[in-house]
C-alpha cells in the first residue's frame, strides 16, 4: 500500500474545477443506452462511443478522472494508430479508473432489496487493474426506499461489503470510490431520503473505520438528499442543497478529501443546479471539496448528439455539460 499515492490520487480526483466522468456502464447497460438512439451494441460501437467521449478536445480542463468498465479499460482509440485509452487519458492528465463490483443482486430473504457482489477474487483483479494503469476504482451499493425498507440488514451488509472492497483497493494502492446510493425511485419524501441517507452514511463510515480504511485515500460518491421521483411534492433546489449539506456535515469525517455526487436519474440541468447551489452557499464551511461523478447527467446530451456517427456534436454536448459542472464545483454559475 502506497499511502502517498493514495492521498495524492484522491485529492487530484476532487480538485476544484474538476470532476469525474462515469463511463463505466456494464455491457448490458451500455446496450440499452445505445439502443435508445437506435445503435446496435457491439464491441466496436461501444468502442466508438467511448472514443468519441474520451477524445473530446479540452475534456481535461473539466474532468479529473474517468471510470471505465473492464472492456473499455482494455480498448484503444479507433483512429489508425490505436492509442490505448489508459495512455490517451494519462497523456491528458486524466486519471483512469475502473468499476470493480459485479453488480447489485437480489438480497436473499429480503424482498425488494439488493446486495452488491464482486469481492471474490477482487485482490487479484485489483493487481491486474493497477498494472494496466487504473489508479482508482468504484463499487456501487444500492439502497432502496419502499414499504418497510430499507432494512437495517440491507444497509449493514452493503456497508460491510463497501468497507471490504475499500480496504482491498488501498492494499493495491488504488483509491476506492465508496458509493452508497440511496435510489431516487419511489414516492418517498425528501425527509425520508434524508433519514435513510443519514443512517446509511453513518453505518458506512463505521464500517470503514472497523476495516482501517485510510479516509484521506478515498472519495465518497453519495446520492443527493432529494425527493423520490414519484413524490407529489418535489423539493426545490435550495432545499435539496441545504438538506444534502446538512446530512454530509453530520456524517462525513473531515479527513475525506472530497465528495463526488452521482446524478442518479436527475435531469442534467438539475444535477448541475444542485451542485452549484451547495458550493455557492456552503463552500467556505465545508471541509471537503464537493464535485460530480456523473454518468447520465454528463452523457445524456452527448449520446443523443452523437447518435451513432456525429462525433462533433456528441463532443460539443459533452464539453458543454462538463464545463457547466466544472463551474458548479466552485458555485460559479
Ligand atoms: P449516474 O450519474 O447516471 O447516476 O451514474 C453514476 C454512477 O457511476 C452510478 O454508479
């Protein structure tokens, strides 16, 4: 474990003015994204789409790191000289990252709840990923709000897995992105989201402590505290911002260098507005940098613009979103 490398990488990932591009959709998820624009998902089309994203001019001005799926980490640019993506990103000063969980599966005996898998063999996979060039990893735990859920067991089992993953990553000198996602799906209120997010973060940090995880060498990737997608009353930007910052302040130790939100199904505009509002109102009083690690909120316009062959429009749309979110990391919109 190289502590120096871990702490430097983690703080570089959350540097002011920059955020993370989550482009780590698994092959089935990439398939449905491509299908939505009428493109068949093949090894080649996934490669072309990721090539369009990563070669966008000036992407390095706004993006500190890119999370990739196993297939993508091993792919190269589609131009004739075929530069490995890892080298392309490193040359731009962007840190390559890798999703290492193998997905959220049904939690046996707990109807409607999920547990994230992928710990078996993880130590060896991390060694290989480090050798390929990945310097950070991602593991997403999913917590669902519904009738009588989440159960305490679901939260603690997921927190335990997150902590085991984080500890293995650090052993391999790879920064773990710790992602406990309380889903937006459902009709719950923002207050219910607060309560569940508060409890989840509390238990996650307890487990990280039990497993001796170096907090200076992680990045937290939480959901924002937000109304359920089907809730009749949608909290406004100010309320989301206030409640999210309050929840983070009560649970996230100062040693953590940064917090990079997921977008989780928010519109691209709202994801930016929320981040901007939090930084505008609270940047001075927060011990950690607050930034983005968006998937859909960064890619939705780029995917549409690209449409399978319009690289220029795809890249233009990506850079526009990346730039807006970069400004939001300093509350400058
Ligand atoms: P979204 O921003 O689309 O939620 O994706 C982020 C991510 O990496 C989820 O694991």
